[in-house]
């Protein structure tokens, strides 16, 4: 992209008024013309009253339901979305197909065999192998953390069912997930390297109800990863109490279906820019979900948010200068495969991607707006942050990574933003049977829609270069 110099007005004295001096040292704020500001205000007002986004996630989760990557249901979701986007008046609607390895559960059951026979609630992890027919039965060995399993000797683990009982910390920004998810990703591989038969983890989640959180684990063909499943939190505690009394024998039965290749795809729709249609402001979400719930907060909500926001921009008297591109990514849950497919397919248009954002953290309110802009583009970040303040959104740092499917774009030079949502309750629902539409509050969802509409419109209407 060509680098143009932009003029911005300096507003001396703002530093003393601004409580955010610790976050933002220089206080240069780019100017927004009155007519553009009026449109932004209109978008925010209409966003808070919007029904399109809420109805999108309601109908997607109702009329399609769960959308496991590579499944027939994910394909129905692509067809459903293209029809819905056409009804809403979007342009250039298309699906960009790609192939993925397919995995789905058929059976996942576990029980304590001795000393106190009883069933446990589990969920096989994505990528788990099947147990031998009839299941596997063995003594359990418990570890407090993934690190403890790594440090354990082969003698201790060999021929056992490993149980990692690590808890996840509840935080507003979801930062507890990064640590907690390591056991989900690595347990099977490490267990199998040490001669263990299967791996059970305490669910990666923050709730205490009797259902388990699924999610993807790493697979390493070289070591032949074994079966792995997550236990519901009460079952993890039950198992721990029994282990305090002596040896416990568990039976685990997992049967999965895999195919080397299955169809997935990214659904794309646009509001075409009136002056520079080739320049793209990308707002995305992922269309696939896990199979247990209906993928409402993960990530039907994100799709409702970006579709609702782009639709509001489309409803203005004239389109913004640049194109708003909505991308509903496929196969995010199984390794960001839609994100990688998009980056590959659009590799030589990356310099025309002005800005990218992905909504994939539930349906609660945005509380902070983070950017990853060039240093000289910080006045644009501040201008956007000012605009979002009435929505209760604070200015954030300039180290944003974007959402999962756009996490590869900063390396390709694309500026990204992270409108950071409140994640306090997100990991109560994430990847569980309880991730259903009734959990979504329309007022909170609409705050997201208003914010996405405002910043995406500004990025598309103003002549700003965020790479500067
Ligand atoms: Zn997600």
C-alpha cells in the first residue's frame, strides 16, 4: 500500500484532562470531520437498537445448530449464511472452499471401576484417537499440572491412565486460558511418550457444573498420540477424593470418526467502498463451532456482531470510501484453518488490507480497545478510542494480536485491533453443551455491534494509514 501523509490536529492540554496518560503518553488525536462524526454517532445509536445481529445468531444457532468443522452441519451453515447475507443486501457474497482433516466423536464414556463403581461425565478432546474396542481399563495416576506430568518418569506413567487436575483461573481478560489450555493440547502426546494408555484432564473452564469442556489437542503422528478426554469439574473432584483413599481404576471408552479430507470454507460478504473498493477493512468471526452446544457464544455471537455492524454501515446514505469485508471463517476450532486459508489465498492483497478485527470472545460487552498500529498512526488509534468512550470502552495498549483467525495477519504487515470483551463468564460456557443462545444478552451484544460499526466505518471512511 502507498504511504500517504495524513494531517492530524494537535490538541495540546488534553494530557492534563485525560486519565489515560499512563497508557498514552503523547496526546495527539487525529481529527474527524463533522459529517463523519455525525455518521459515527448515528451508527452507535442504531447499533444499540439493532436487531439484525441478534437475529443472525439466534437463527444460525436455531436453524443450523452446532457446526462442527468439516461436517455436513458446517456446510449447511455456509449455505444458510450466504442466503441470509443476500437477504440483508450484502454484495460480492461467496464461499472460498478449502479442505481439512475431519474428526468427530461417536462414543465418549468413562466410569470408575473400583473401589466405588460409578459413571463420570467426560467429553473426548478434538483429535483424540479411539480406545481399543471395548475401551481401556487401568489405574489412574494424578498430576497437579502439565508440568508435573512432564517431569514424571516413564515408570510412573507407563500402563496408567493419566489424570491432570489443574484448575483454571477466572479473569476478566481470559488470561487464565493460556496456561490452562496447555494440558488440553499436550496431555495426550506426553502421556503416550511416557507409555501411558490415555489422558484425562480436568476441563479447561471456570464453571463447576457437571458437564465437560471439549477443545482441540495437538496431534503428533510421530509418537502416536493416545485417547484423551476432559472430565467435568465435579467428576475431577470426585476422582481426586477417591484417589486420596487409595488406588482407583477407571474405564475409558472413546470411539471417533476421522477422514483425511473434508470440505470447509470461508463465507465472505462486502459493503463495497465508494472510492477505493480495493482497500479492505476486514471484520470477521468464525462460523464453525464445537459439537456439544449450538456455538452461540463461540462464535455465533461474533458473527452476529460483525454482520450486524456491517449491515448498519450499509444502511448509511452512502457507502464508506473503502470496502467493509465480512469474513465468516470456517474450521477455526480445529486449528485456525480458515484463517490460514484466507491468508494464503489473499497473500498478494495483504497490502490492501487496511485493518482487520475478529470477534471471538463471546457476547459480553467490550471494555477496552487495543490496537496494533505503526507509531505514527497512534493519533488514529486515539481518535477511534475517543469515539468509543461513550460505550464504556477504555483505550488499550498498542500490542493487540487481533482474533485467532487474523492472528497471522500482523506478520504479513496488516494492522489489527482487538476490541477486548469482558471474559469473566466466557469460560463457563466455552466448548460445552451449555453454549446456547439463551446465554446472549441483546443489550451487551448491541454494545459490540455499535462499537464494531463505529471503528470499521471510521477505518473505511477516513483516509488513515494504520501502518504509518
Ligand atoms: Zn471461538
